[in-house]
């Protein structure tokens, strides 16, 4: 079968790899679409994945075409979205319910072969059956949505909060949609990319600008969410949190990123700084939200690119062109 392979740091190719075979409690999924994510760029840069080469792709959905001998939950022909998370269920974090912080954390498309291929293997426990009205070629959006749902779990936001989001890419826009549905009084967004801000305005953002200085909230925001991973945005966002407010580090920064904090202000104004890591007890809820129309796939997916052009798709994503890019085998 054809698959994208990140062979070494900075090098991705499309090549032939062996067809996958399911284990007793695994299924083979014929991939309908696989989304590109910042994690894929980190893997290309030599981060996150413990070893190369690897078939990337942790955001995917498709049709079950093979099942292991002990699989009864799904059948050949079922349409499924796949939670990429692989946990040990034995370490102290798993046993405490913090599986996303597993000491042996692994993920399909990061530590094992992923969905940037014609076929992918997944544990049956990670497969969520999709209703008939959901198009599998759109359902690659469920995984990033599940990360956004986890982010809002961490926030535990109050009704009537004023929210500021840095970055109007896929994740920032998903946080916008969730903020609107969880009772935010206003949701403002900043981004240096005017095209992406135009999409945010189409989705009903309260106000948008290239910098918060252009927005009228001198007292700051109750919730500030960084969805960029960019050091300058993070540094600026920390200064925009209102008294008793919360800053959420949601965007994935690289290992070397550093910012400064003001400990006295954090103490004196009771500011909370927190993070949200990947998926935790949120994938099934994201699948239900998606099936109920919380996102418009035609707005979120800007490009559908053939698998054979995976290296080009990565270059386009890295350049910040478009919104969610999915590869289609």
C-alpha cells in the first residue's frame, strides 16, 4: 500500500509499505481522510516521535475493512473515527485518571504507524462508530475537536466570561465554536493572518484584530487561550489576563520556547496559568458534537490533497496557507 513516511529529520516521502494485519483486538481501517497537525511538523523537525522512520497521521477516519479474531464491537463496513491515544493503564497517572500524562504515552501516528496511508491499524477500543449521516472524509476533524473539548474541560469556565483567543487556525476556530456554546459573553480573536481572521468573523467572533491593543478591553479578559504555540503570542497573552482570570496554554510550542511570568501579579491578582495536553475522556463527546453539527466541515477543511502530494501538503501547512488540510488516499 501507499503511505507517507517521515524518513528522517526534514524529509518526508510517499512510498510503498507492507499492508497492515490486525492483531486479535485490532481492526484495519481504509483511511478516508487524514488531517495534518502541528504535531506532524514537530515530528518532521525531529521532536515528539521517539524514532524515525514513522508513518504519521493521528487525525483520521475511514471504513473498517478487516477485524481481528477477538473483535465483536465493530464489523467490516462500519464507518469509524479513530482516537490515536495509546495508554498503559498501569502507571500512577493512568491509575489516577490522567491517562493523557501516561508515563508510557504513545499514539497512533506518533509512536506507531498512523493514518497518512491507504490503510491503518488501530485497537478496536479506539474506534468510534459514526452515524450514517457523517461523511468519513470530514470526520478527521473529530480528533482535533476532542483536543479542544479537553481544553474546555480544563478551563471550567463560568457563564458570561470574556474570552481572548490567539490564533485563528483550526484549533483557535474550534475553541471559538466551543466558547460560543459554553456561554461566553464575548469571544475576541487575534491573528496576523487576515485571511484566517476573515473566517473567524464568518463564524461569529465578537471582535478580531492583529493585536489586542486594537480591541477595547483595557481590564483584560477572563479567559485567554493561546492556540499558536508562538513565544511572542504566549508572552503577550499572559499580560492580557484579567484579575482572577485564567491563561490556557493550548497551542503546541517547541521544546526551546521560553517566556517570562510575573510571580507577584499571579499571586496578587489570583491568576491561573494552566495547560491542556491532547485528548482525555473527550473523544466520544467530540464525535457526538461533530455528528450534531458543532462544526461546519466545509468551513474548517480548506484543502483536500492527494496522499501522493503529502510532502507538498506539509509545506503548505508549515507556510500557514489555508485552515485544516487533509490528505486523501
